[in-house]
C-alpha cells in the first residue's frame, strides 16, 4: 500500500464499484476517466503516479482494460477480497441487466436521442480527466512532447494494436531522454502480490486454459463452445469491448449457436447499459443456455485478463526498481495521457459532435464537472434527458 493511503474495507470497495457499474457509461476510456476523478482526485485511494502506472500496465495486457484497472485498484485498497469486490461490483449490474434483457426482451432500442446526450457527457468526462493528467504527468516539455506524439500516432492509425505500439514507443523515448528531477521518486508505492499469490493466479490461468481445451475435445457441445469462445476472446483481445465482439461472433454465429441478428442485438444492448462492454457475454450466454450460460460466459471472458493482471503485477513492480525502468515509466505515463487525448476526438469526440446539440452540450457538461463538481452519473443523466427533451420539442 502506498505511503499515506489508509487501507479500506471490502464493503467500501464493493459499494464504490457497484455505483460505478450502475452509472459508468461510455466504454473503457470513460471508465478510466471516472476512476481518475473519483478515486484519484476525489477519494485519493491512489496518487496520480500510481494510477498512471496501473493504467499503463493494464494497457499492455490482453483483456478488459478498465475492469483490470478496477481490479487492481480494489487490490491496492483492500487486498485480494477487495480486488474481487471491485470486479464483482463493477461487472454485476451490466451482466444482470443484459442477461435479463436477452431472456425477457430480446432487443434494446439504441436509436433514441438519449444516446447523443450520453456521448456528449462521455466527451466531457474524458476531457476533464485528460486535463488533470496533463498537469500532473506531463509537467515538462519532454513528456508533453511524448504525449503530443502519442496523440498524433493514435489519430493517424486508429487500429487497436496502435495503442500498444504507441506506449512501447513512449516508454523507449522516455528511456532515451535526460532523466527529469522526479525520476528517483521510487516505485510509487504500488502494492503487489506475494510470490505465492502470483503463482496461484498464473497457475489458475494455466488450468483454465487447459480445462477448456480438454472440455472442447472430450465433451464438445454448446457449453464448451460458449465457454471456449468467451475465454479465447477475453484472453487474446487488446483494445476493449469493441474489439472483443468480432472474436465472439465467428465461433458463436458460424457455429450455429446464435443468429447474426441476435448477435447484432447483443452489440446494441451492450452500448445501452453502463459498466464494462465485456459484459456482453452475459447476453450471449443467456441466449445460448439461460442464466447458467450467462454466468459461465461472464466468468470465462473476464477470468483470463483478471488472473493475468494480478499474477504479473509483481514482476512489473520489480522492474520499476531500476532507474532506467523509471525513465521508461515516465515516458509510458505521458503516452497514456496521449492515448486518452486521442480518444477525445476518435472515437468519442467525433461521435459526440455529430449532432448539432452535441458540442454545446459537451461544453456545458464539462463546466458542470470541472467548476460545479457535479457527479459523472448526474451529468450523464442530465445530458440524456436534455437530448430527449430537445428531440421531442423539434
């Protein structure tokens, strides 16, 4: 635990992340911005440097980035049970809502004007986080230049793999530049698992992969196909929920478990609920095997990334002991700011300002967040209501 950060309780972690899971719209970039606002700038569970280190670390791992960051924040705050509480609280609302909607409704309307308001609110939330992170993580010309370069590269090549490449280049650039004065500030106090827990996490990951392979070979069927597709997608994807959908579509649709229209409905439903986009597995699993399928698919899609994030954190922390690695991390932190900055325009900004009301509404939302200290969930709700009202008046 970082010096100066008092340990928390499992109940506290669960309540905070349950609220995030029920109110955090907009995908992984917006989630990272909300975590920063609420847990770094607000509750001060982590310092700016610690948070940037956790985000940079999770950007390098396959799996659901915002869920991995949430898991590690829970770990920092209340140990292993805190990590599980953070994941459960953040994942449960969307998973339950999507599974229930799949079984009861079959579809979710995502064509309403409220979606324009949600995008405007997300733009404001991310903009506020980027401004705060620029001030703390890019305080000199060197790191500001790295962040600007990251923005340019991400905008020129918006592919999912670009983010990982940009962060590698940012880290290498940081290592080559003269060390800033704060390069010897230590490892930031990021709490890491012991060798036994790390080995258990990586061992469980190996058993999970081996078990799924064995099940698909020895007992093929809908359950094996569903769990196998979910685990493969969750363990291999970089770039968040939007990227995981194509990896799920081929085995489930071409395998005959779902129709293409059912799968497209799942994509639309995932956009309409808060929380992690990986929770789309609940919708797909519910259509294939009911509530049991929803639970199995959710566990299978999240487990690889969660086990990898906690299991490898110890090695990441040990690497920070060297001065050279510290310089790499300073470059990485600036790269993270650049990646978030690029997301302000693509995809968040370009979608938010598509409608005439989008840009002015985003500006109002930003002022509400930055000057009036409004809560993100209240800003999202207000923006959605405003666009629905405007649609009915025109």
